[in-house]
C-alpha cells in the first residue's frame, strides 16, 4: 500500500501538492503529465511499463472513494450517495456497490484519478485555502493470466492501494467554523485510530485486540496494514 504521511505535504502559495501531484491541475480537462506529478501517476506509469514488458496477460480495474465525516462516498459516482462498508469471510471489509471500472491503458487510470480528485471534498480555513476534508482511497486491481506448457491457465490477483490522508488539525489554529468543526473532529479521530492500529501491529508485546473497527479508514485498510 502506498500512503501519505499523516502530516500534509509541502504547500506553496499557488498550488496544492499531494500523492497525486498538483491537485489544481488534475482537475483540468487538458491535463498533461510533467515533473509535478505525484506518487500515483508515477506508480501507474511504472506499473504499466513493467506489465507490458512481461509475457503474461494483464487485466486492470480501478475504484476511487473518499471517507468524509466517517461516511463513504464514491468519487467516480457521486450520485450514489453514502455507501456502506460490509464484511464477509471471502473479501474481508469492502464497500458495497462501489463503482469499479475497467482500465486498458495508463490514460484510463489517470482518468480515474482525475475524476476522483475533481469530486473530492475540500474546504478553506486559516491554514489552508484548499484543504482536503476527507481521506481518499484509490485502489488498482490487477489480474495476471499465464498459460502453462500443458495448456492450463493460471491467474494471480493483486491490488495497489493509494491513500491520501487529510491532515490533522488544531481548531484553535485553523479557526474552523460550522461544518468544518465536525469535519476536523472526524479527521483527527480517524487519524488517531490509524495510529493506534499501527502501534498495536508494531508492538513487540502480544496485543489481544487491534482496533480496526474503530474507524472506516482502518476497516478498509485492514488487509493492507496487516
């Protein structure tokens, strides 16, 4: 899983840098890749270049969601409204009715990234004029298919999970008001829970309970975290 540190990346007066790169540019219809690209576009290009150099056949799908005020929203299908996190033995935690799209090239994956970034929740306060108010999760599902010498087909399944975390905030410094007070509380709570989960997993002592279920973020990242 690729993920951003809890603290937000370096800012400038004219742009907003993130895992995806310059978020302002990603919303443009005529987006062109350049040196400001972040981890996600670069990883997508590297992944596709590697796949095309191998003999296996690959199938790629992608989804993009955000967790806003502990509610899950589909960034590729905003009219779907609030989605539900479910659990079963086969899949673990998953988002019910989340849109997953087929991708046949890097342009398709970048289109998923662009559409999601355009639909993500943002807000303005004293510390940041374009603050992300949600955690976003872009998942790339990869299936490789190879044929053995005796004609049998073997498939392997994998996924890349790119997580862009909203930064923790202090209400006194950000001077958040109205709905942003609730947003800040939920952001800080989920980040605190993520920290507890990571600490529990990293502890050398035996831990009886890992608090994955304490937030939507940690539920959906359970298989990535451990």
